[in-house]
C-alpha cells in the first residue's frame, strides 16, 4: 500500500517550493519519500527528482517539433504522458513497493486540473487496483495551492474559490486546499475580515457586498457565483507557511488523514525508515488541530496588529 500527494495550483502558487519543503521535512523525520516531477517546463527544480517527465518529453521539444506555443505544448506533453502510462508505471511501482511516500509536482496550467482529462487519466491509472506481480495500492490526495495574497482582493478570492471548486469536482480524489505563503500575506495590506473567514469560506454575501460597492456592473453574476460556492459547500482552506514546522505538520496530518495514511512512530517520535504502515490506524480519527490553531494562531503569528 502506498500514499502520496498530487500537488497542483496556478503558476507561482508555490508548488515546487512546497514539494521541496515537504521532502525536507520528511527527511528530517526519517520518513522515506520520493519526488516526481510531472512538469515538463520545470527544468531545474530545487529537489532531486526520483522521476522526471523530462526523461520522456520536454516542453521545448514539443514546441519545436509541432510549432506550438507554451500552453499548447504543455497540453500535448500531458496527453503524451497519458498515452505512455507504462513508462510512468514502471518508475512509480518500485517506489511504492519500497514504502516511499510520493510527492508529485504538477504543471501550473489550470485547465489541466479543472477541465482537461489528461492529468485525471494519469491519476486514475496510478490509483487503479491492478492484479499481478506489478500491482500496487496507491492512495493519492490532491493538494491544491492558492496564493494567500488573493484574499486581499475580493474578486480574486472568489475566482480562487471557483478554481478550487472546479478542480475538486473534476479530479474526483481526496482534496486539500491550501492558502500558501500565508507568512507573506501581511505585505499585501489589511484584510476585510479575519483569516478564519477566508479559510472556512464563511457567508460570502458580505464579500459580494464589498465588491458591489465598487464600479462593478456584474452584481447578479457576482452573487450567483457566491451562491454556487456556498451551495456545494465543499471548499475550505488550510493556511500554510512552508518554512514553518508547525504549519507543515498540520497540513501533513490532514492530508494523511484524508487518504488513511498512519505510520508507526519510532522511539524518538520520528517515522522508521522502512515506511511501515500500522493497519490498525488507517482512516485515523486522531485530532488534526483545533480551529484556533488553524486560523487565529496563524493570524497572531504572521499578521501585524493594525489596531
């Protein structure tokens, strides 16, 4: 049985930094992991990739061979990978059998994870139960990063909500949404509401009122989008500062709980290097932090007091 994270999000949201930071945390806690780079445009990541799609195809090759722009070439690369899943399976299967936790760094082109089927096909294949000697049981959680500074602009925040919702509905996997770079959020000005409001996606009518006070001529559309997000009642966010140990621990606890990953701690509190799984604690009911810890404590630590 294997576990892992599929890290998605818009360009610049911090996906590669997240994978690098999470891999470093795993190394410090003696938990075996492997990083897989599925971004054909990520030529020089800060981590040592155990598997890289650039061994199969690169963005530059697709652009040059088919005279495509960067967006079209990215879609082609993902479609090409989806048609060559044997290549990916041969490289992922040994990592899963070794008990290594997978961190999959994905491209930032948003249509790949909220509209196009290539990435979804790849995830379906990786998590599909297979018979035979090459079978493995892999459980993946999608970790969707959204830049926290979008909360400072109500229109951008609502757009981020729509992106998160559409990605959750499209990917059809366990899903955790993160507000990344929350430690830098204070640089973008004071928020209209507390962090809890944005993290838990509370009554969006207040936010719609803020937008409609401006020159916007789309009042009916704005309220309709807010009502759509609230009707599904699926989206919420967990604040993340990737350089903060406590923040990383909270994120990992929730991600692990969503896919039923619970490893046996060693005598020093770290995870043993063999990646042994305690079957008795799968689908764990352990606490993953109170609302105060998730939101108010984060705001107190990283935000200035503007009073």
